């Protein structure tokens, strides 16, 4: 459940950042780099949370 909440939070953050970058007319390359960076951070955080929940279950 915790991983789902983390995923939803990061998904909302990525969407909000994309909307803000569109509003500010940020170049496509910069927007792509920011979006990929946020996705990598989200996946890393979710993997750590998953590993911690597996360790606490055992």
C-alpha cells in the first residue's frame, strides 16, 4: 500500500511539473530531462520502499 501511495504522489508531481513547464514555455529538451529525472527519482524511491517492506516482513 505504501508503494502505491508513493507512486501516486510522484505521478501527480510529474504531471504538475509538466503542466508548469508547458505554462512557462520551457524548451522541449529541458522538459524531457526534468520529466525523466523525476521518473528516475520516483522509481528509486519506490524500489527502496519495496525493499524495506520486504525486509520488515521477513
